[in-house]
């Protein structure tokens, strides 16, 4: 914020004024800039795709909140609840808000509807290895699903989801705490803000997981004076945290070992915005 301060001498006093850059930026708050031109230049695609339209929140005119000099204010409880509801239900990628009869209505996007169809039978994780001997699925890679009570009096929404009940969250929190995030079930019908859950598409992000694993392994080797080598990813969990926080379980081998056996290794790597940090690097703790 200090980059926008402009201090000038006026009548034997120092006055703090907005810099020209800040004044220019603030002009856009009352009337946001129009959307950019279409991304495609072909004749058929020059027309704006309605799915690309950005929807603005409709503020209450009688809202008893004072904006600051920049025309901004901190989230009110009502605004944050609406934002959190949209984010949680759509996992941030499926917000679809439409204007209808002088009201804003939030509807499921086509992408979300398509994804929700697989909740009753989600895809099984793909094989992690391509060699003939290892094509058979590793049992350690199997994702465990939470067993919901049939007599539960909790009603699911139209997407077949509901917010974590106390019982479900206690079980989720127990697993998360005891394993430090490495062994967590999948709760297909429960949602909560910022949760950690298993990664289904391991092969699609295999290069990233290997890079993160080797980064954590190097840190461990340098600290413990070991020569452990990466073998393969066994499983991974992921959570949203200003980026992605990966909990990776993978096999390693000791380059100096005679028998050539493998050991399980755990690494928690935060792939944040503009940086990547290793939070945990250790041999798996057998419980």
C-alpha cells in the first residue's frame, strides 16, 4: 500500500495525497472495465461465449456499511456467507450466476452437473505404473470411501451433498490429525471449506508429484546424510491452502542397501502462489 503514497509540500506543511497511479486505478471501481475482446479470432468464435461472462455481486443499496477511500470495505457477514456458499458448493470453478426477474439466481454450471453425475460411482484411481509386472493396481493406492449411515436423518441437496455432520467431521478430523494428512478417507457426500481429500487423477499430475517427492527427498537426504532414491508414487491427498498442499506417500530405496528393498516415504509439499515449500519429509511412521 505504501507505493501509492504521494507526499507534497504545501503552505509550510507536509500533506499526504494519493499518487496519480492510485487515482487512476480507483476510477475503475464505480464502473469496472468492460470484458476483454474474445480470445479467438476466427469468424465463428468472434461472438462472445456466454459462459465467459463475469457476474458482479449485487450489493444492497441500503447497506449500512461505509466504504473506504478506495470504494472498498471488508466482507460483511452476509456477503461472506454468500461467497463461501458459492465457493464450497462449486469448489471455486463452477460459479454460475444469472439475472432472472430482477433477482440474482445461482445455478449449477454444465461442468458441475457433469461432475456431480459421478458422485454415486466415482472413477477408481488409475494404475500408477506402466511396466508389465507393475500394471496390477497397488492395494496401497486404493481410495477408501466413508461408510454413511443408512438411517441418517441428514438430507442431501440437489447435488447429493450435505455439509459435514458433527459425526462425519470428527472422523475426518481424527484421520487428518493422526496421519498428518497422509491417510484420509474420501467423503463423497460431505463438503466443508478447505478440506483435504484423496487425489484420483494421479497419472495426470504424475510429473508434479514426482518433482515434489524428489524435492522433499533431497531435503531429507541432505539433513540425514542418506542416499534414498525415488521409486514411485503410491498415493496422494490434496487440500486448498493459497495454492495446493500435497500429502504424498511414495516408495524409496536405499542406494547403499544390498537387498534393494523399498520403504515408504511421506512428504507434505505446499505448492503455493509463487513458491514451493517442503513442510514434511520423513520415512512413513507405521502405526
